[in-house]
C-alpha cells in the first residue's frame, strides 16, 4: 500500500475532520459494546435470575466501575421489581434504547465529519492533477492517451475517495469496536474469549488469500477504462471523417472489443471481491457455532457461566464479526485504491525536465535578436533539424517554407520552448532559452496556428484569453484589426455569444480571425504564425491575410507558410529541406535566380 499512503498527504489540510471522526468513532465503538452489555439485566428479569440488591453500591474508583454499574442496575431493578415487574422491564428497555440511540448518533457524526475529509481530498487531488497536467511538457502527452488521462482524473480519483473512507474504518472504527467488545468479553469469561480468539486469525488468513490478486485485477480494469475513454474521445473528435469514410462499423467494433475486455476484467475483479462477503459470513457462523457448543457446555453442564451473560456474550461475539467483515471489505477497497493511487502518482510524480532552472532569467522585452546556432533536434531518435543556424533581428519578418517534415513547425515549437534542443544554442538577446523563465517567454510570444484552437465559451472570453483584464473596448479594437467585427456583431448575442466546442458554430475563416484577434489583444513582441491561412478558402484567406498583416506591424515575426503568396512581403525567406537551410533571400531575390523557392512558386501558380 505504498502508493496509497503517499496520497494520504492530501488529507493533511482536513486533519481536524479526521480527529473528529476518530473521536466519534471511539464513542461509537464504546457504546456499541455497552449496548449489548445492557441487555443482560433485561434477560435476567425475563429469566427471573436478577440478583436482589437492597443497598445502593458505593463508587470505589474507575478500577471497580464494572462492579459499581452492576450493583447500581441491580439495586434500581430490585426497587422497581418490588413495585411492578413491568416497570423494571421498561426501565431496562429505556436504557437499551438510549445506548443504541447514542451509538447510532456517534456513528452518524463520525460519518458526517469523514465526508468533508473525503470530498476535500477528492477536490484537492483533482485540482493538483489538473494543475500538473497543464504544466507538463508536450512530449508527455504524445506518450499518453487523452482518455487514459481523463480516466485517472475521474474514476481513479473517485476510487481513492472510497478508499479513504475504508482506511479510516480499517484503522479506527472497526478495530476499536473489536477491542472494546473483547475487553467486555474477557471480563465475562477469559476461557471462552480465548477459545473465540483461536478462530479469528484462521478466518483472517483465509480472507486475506482472496484479496492477494485484487490490486493487479483492479489495475487492469482501470487501464481498460482509459482505453475505451480514449477511443470515445477520438470518435467524438473525428466524427465527420468517420461518417465521410463510412467507418462507423470499424470504430464500433473497436469500442466493443474494448468494452468486452472491460467486461471480462470487471467480472473477475467483482467476483473475487464478492467472494469476501459470503466467505467471511460463513466463517462467522462457524465461529458462532463453535461458541454455542463450548459456551453452552459452560452454562448447562459446567454451570460456570450465567445464561443471561452468555446470551449477551453471543451478541458481543456477533459485534466482533460484523467489523471483522467490514475490515475485510475495507482491505479489498484499499487494495483497489492502491492500484488507482499508482496510476495517479504516475502523473503527479512525472518529472518535468523543462522546469525553470534555479536562477532563471526574466526577459521583459526583445531588444536585439533571436539566434539559432547549430541547433539539432530529434523526435524519437529521428533527426528533424541538423546544425541549423538562423538569426532573426528585432522587427524582422522571417518566413519558413519547404515541404512537410522539413522542420518548420519544429522551429516554432523550439522558439516557444515546447521542447528543448538536443545540441547547439538558441538564444534571445544572447540569453540561452533554457534559462529564461517560461512565463516571461510566453508573455513575449504570441501564436496563430493552422488549426484555430478555440474554447466552448463566449467570443469575448476567447479573445481575452491572453489578457483576461482587457476591457470590452480593447476586445472590440482587437476584433476590428482582425477584420472580425462584422461577423461578431451579426451573432445573436454579439461578443457574449457562445461559439461551441472548438468554435464549431463558426466558419474556418471566422475562427481564424478570432485567433488573430486573441493574438492582437495579447500584443506579443514575438509573433509565430504556423500556416495560419493554409486551411482557408480564397475569400477567407484575403480577409485573414489583411488581419495578419495588421498583426505583424512593428513585431518580430516567424511565419511558417504553405501558401507562398502570403509571404511575399517578408524581410527574409528561408527555404528548408530535411532540417537544413537550402537557400535564403527576399521574394524578389529568390525569384531572380533559378532557386528551389522559384520552383515552388511556379508549381503553386500552375
């Protein structure tokens, strides 16, 4: 349970609720034992064996509390019996009801306070997981499926929430109930209690054997749940393509295979878990049967034990078996929780080798230049850039062109420090990018990508993402520069209109202009445009291109272009192939000679 105990640190802020839970569990366990003891006087009245006591007892300290209470009850019952036996019975029944009432009140209060602990841990754990997820480097998500991450944040955390309750029952309530019951049982008969204790370890050993493979089976169930959630996420994201290619049956089969495996794993897990209850109940009946045989001899043959005491003793023995059964269930729950904790800790303890270094530098503005110097980079040991060198001066617009896979987007990712370079140097004003504070770097840069990444929120909030404090007037000004005002004002609620998941209520050109407005409002010094117009039709491209030109004014821009017509005004065009620079120059310079760039232009024109 090493993984599970690591998660317990999330309970520290709620320790006061844990202490209150423990306090009321102690009272619950105490009154649980006393409730069964209180039945002895009632049975003595029914059997006519109540000892007659006409003198009230004298309290002689905590060590004699048992004798004092027995004497007090016998004295009161004797008084009532002299008047009316019915009154004596009502008196005893009133005490029994009161003790059982207090027992259940304390049980409720214990559960009441544990609720705050459980839900608090659930909230903090999910917040921590979400926070960690947003700070992890991009390569982490290329190795993990989205559905699996969603399963860890939802169902795995929920499993831990249930386990938290189980472990507190395991540590506090049920063991205390057993201990208090055993103390009273020993006070009744040491010989009979030792006989009972012979069978409890045997029962526990049998039950523990059932739970040995539970963690492994639970881990398989949780992993498979991540698999079909990933498939569901892919299906919802690509539903247009699935329908267009008539591939519904293919994906349905995949989903059925995954849920089939989940069905098999879940059956094995639940069947193993369900085995605990009948086995523990059967073992409990065996213990009670042996107790009836041995205790019955003590009452009927040896006459060393009072019959009423023995019946109360049976109640206490059952009072032990119920929490013992609860401990076995809690044990299984903790085993499942340990598997969930392991999956959660894989995220929480994932190393971020791109964290800010101890003496990270904060850059407030770009003063001179950005410089790539003999930079090399690989994805999964596949070289993308080799000895790449490029200098981008402040205020300059540099365009990157070349075939797919030539390293254009990689350069943008390295400048954003989504990845770290393998070799060489990448500097901003001669400061290595790996010692620049990431937050200050992100304040300097703005990005517009080919896929307009928008969120299921209002137009206003999508534009204001990079500047949440912006006024409505500033948002409108940014939209105006991005040529977005016309279509925004035609929406039902204008800037307060919800645009749907991924902006699916808007056209491609409209989504792109919102992305540009967002970048304009952020007002970055370094602008990265990653094929920002390649997915647009000619009409939309013209409006977006005008918006981009407005955005690039007085900024240092790195433009990745697929449509070469959009980069004719660039100060420098860099042609890439297989991660290396083939040629550089302005649009006119490259057209004036027989260049690769000229061939690309002619091909697109054709």
